[in-house]
C-alpha cells in the first residue's frame, strides 16, 4: 500500500491553548477557523507539550524523536550534531521532500554570541543580570495597513508549498512538506486587518503572579521586559499576539484549500504543531524559555486517511512523539533510539496513549538552573535543580498561581518518581556542566584573542570584538567579581 502524502505545518511560538477549538480564551473563539475545522475533521491532542521551550533544542528533540538529555540539545546554541539522524533525512527513503522556512534551526552552532555565553554562565549567577533587555523581539507595533498578506515572508512560504502541490503528477512518489513558519514569533507586530479579528473587549490582563520562587524571579529579571506592565500595554501586546495567530491560521487555511483543489485531501495527512509557546506577558514575562503553560504547551492537530473525525485526546503527549508518529505514517520502522511513541494508533482510535505523561526540560538562556517538568493527569510538577519543587493542579488553577508543592507532598513524590524513573538527573547535570565548562573555556580563549565580532542586542550599532564588550552584551552588568567567579569555575578543582 502506498504511503500517504504528509504535510507538517510547524509554527513558531504558538501557545497550544490559543486555538478557538480549545475553548481556553474567549478572544480566540473565532480567530482560528481553519485549524478548528482541521480538528473537527480529525484529532486534537489537547494537552501537548514541547520537550524544551526554546527553538533549537525543541526542534532537535522533535526531529530526532529524543529528549534533550538523550541527544544533549542543551540550548539554542547546542542542538543536534551534523550527521545525526533526523526525521527529514529518514523520510527521503519514502517521500519526495520539500523543507520550507525555518527548518535548519536544530543544529549546534547557530544563534548569537549572547545565546551561547548566557547558556554557559547563567547558572553561576548569584544575582540576576538581564540578558535580553535590548532584544528587538520585545518590540510591538500595529501597522495601519489593511492587507491580508502582512507577514509576507510566511505567505511566500505558502506560495512555494502551493506551487509544489499544483505541479504534482499522479505517477510521482508521495510527498512530505515541512513548513516552518516564522509566525507567531515575537516581535509582536500586526496590522489593522488582523487586529480587528480579535475583539478588544475580550482581551485579558492575566492575574498578577506574586510568586517569589528564586528561579521565576531570576527569569523575569533576566528577560528584561522594558515596556512596563500597565494594563494598556499588556492588552495591546496580547491582542497583537492573538492577531498574529489569526494570520497564521489563514495561511493554514489557504494550504488546506490548495490540497482540496488538487484532489489530494483524501490521501494527505496534515499535522499542525509548534516548537513552543509564548507567554505574552502572563506571569509578567514575554517570550518562551519557561516550563509554565503559556511557554511549554503547544498545539497538535492531525487529519488524514484512517483518522476518525471529532476526536479530542486529553492524555498528555509530547513533541518527542512526532518523529515516531510521522515515521509510522510513512511506513518507516521506528528507531530504537526514539524516546517518544507513535500517536498514529491513538489518532486512528485503536488505543489510548501508552505513556500517559509528558516530560520537558530547560537549561538555556534566562535560567539560573536546570529545570524539569512532568505533566500527568491534572497535575504538573516543575523541578528547578537546587531550588524548591513546584506543583500545580491545572484543572483548578490553569493560570499556575497556586503552588501546591508544600501541601501535596505525596503527589510531588509520585510525579518525581516517574521523572526519576525516566531520567538520571545527576548524570544529566554532570554532562551538562562539563559541556558548559568546556565550551566557555574555548570561548574565553578565543574571545580574548579578538576572534569574535558581535553585533547583536546592545552591540547592534557598535559591533565589537573586545572580550569585555562581548560578556557585557550577554550578561548586562557583568563585573570583575563575576569574572573572578567564572575563572574560578574554569580552574581545576
């Protein structure tokens, strides 16, 4: 039997709760009609999580079918190594492949000097030094224009995919199209055409997060949001973000329309997902990099032959399941290295998810520790190494404002037992620490020889190769005491 065509639309920064069909946010009720229709005609995995809430390691995990602690994709600087197996490479055996948009952001070595230096050094911090206060991704704006194709780069990706589909011949092999859009990644920008799709009166100001947990306090300061948190600013940013989702949904709709017009809908599996979410000023934070819901939850919708319509799967699943799922759809054997499981039998209503929980970790920029998340049933455990654990009941407390760790120790221990049964945390931390130390020692030598040129963030208008400038651009306010501590860390014990 010939394998079906496969289209994987992998969006950027899409909070998985922010679909009309999820019923989570009233402002999104009519904003995503195309993805909502996709869910009605297939299956939506309502509680899907990324494995690492930042671009490069999330994509590395998704494409390899392995967790961060398996493939050592620690940060935006450290992803997969050249030569490692990826889903895209595997599918070339069975499908004609077309990779569009941001499809290479899973390899080691990309991103800015800031990303790597902060990844190496932030866990050493005794105080929170802002690393992203000059980040242009904080910007927000509303264009007065009224054109549908506002984020033109993403519409051009649609054009390429549409041309490819139109030119297919009956005798061709089945195709696999991987679309990696830039929507809905910050900066927060839209125009009047899309903004008016989001009712202003339905946009919320999230409840104030008064947590003084050291890891959360550190991250809020490290991100350096510079535009304030007054109600007007928060509502404007969130409305723009929702409008960007509406535009992304329209692109999905045009793609679905093209498949139908070509007569391919009946033999094409369509998957919609994202690499991570966007906090959009929940918990007084923008961006991702957090294991809280707005950042760690992602959408996962699937439609195709053999997938009954109208299914809603509540059991937590993960992006680590996508590689085995797509291999299963393509008729490829599941690799022994996979940490995830195929969701195809679940989508085909043959049985429920076997694992029953979702696991994630984070060890990158804006964090002063290595963190883990485990979601099972209505509970979510967050382990910040070296700090108190956190526990939330997401049914009773979807905003994650009431930490239950101190009062529900039995549940903490239950979820911790699952986590520790899956991961050797000490071994992982040791490997991660050695990698950071080795990488910073190399950077330290090379940067002091003037071999880097950084023109990111605060150095955008004054590029520099000076070591002190590079460090201060990565860790604003880096002092001689901080440098002494870093050098002591590098010294053999």
